[in-house]
C-alpha cells in the first residue's frame, strides 16, 4: 500500500487548506484512514480518522468544528479540510491506514504517507 499526501503550504491564521491523501496498491475490505501531525520537538498526534466503509468520522478535540475529514471511494482518496487555522496547527501532517479498525494511536496504523508541511503564520 502506498499513501501519497499533498496539499500543504503556508497560510495566514484564520485561513484554510485542504490536504489530500491518495491510496494505491493492495486494498482491504474495511479499514480506517487517519491524519496525524507532528510539530517540531513534539510527538506525533492524532488529528482525525474516517472509516472507509461507513464514513464514520472521529476528531481530536483540538480540531473539532474546524477540520473535516472525508473520502472519495472512487478515487481512493481521503481529504482533510482545515478551516480557521491557528499557528498551533503548524506541523507536518501525515496520512495513515489502519487495517484493523479505529485507533487514535500512532502504533495502531500500518501504512504511512510521506508527510506534508502545513505552516500557519500569525
């Protein structure tokens, strides 16, 4: 499985960005796609996840009501729409795939994309 993340960039506080993550290779009957982020000097943290089959979504409290995760099953792509961005959202954002089910833990995910930088200026 290969995951290709894109869409990062530099944006002012209050602005928006949309990240994309295209999955290719082996497919699974049911899995979860997640977004994580890692700021300099900090541990990688859960941001959001979506069940590929049912579309159920899950968010970290820090991004709830600002970020929206969605998927396009025909394109095998998951998106993260990020609105009302804050400087503390600055991080490298990673998409990941979990074969087994929902997890908010880094170790729960089996495949990772390369990361895309998001920088929010104040």
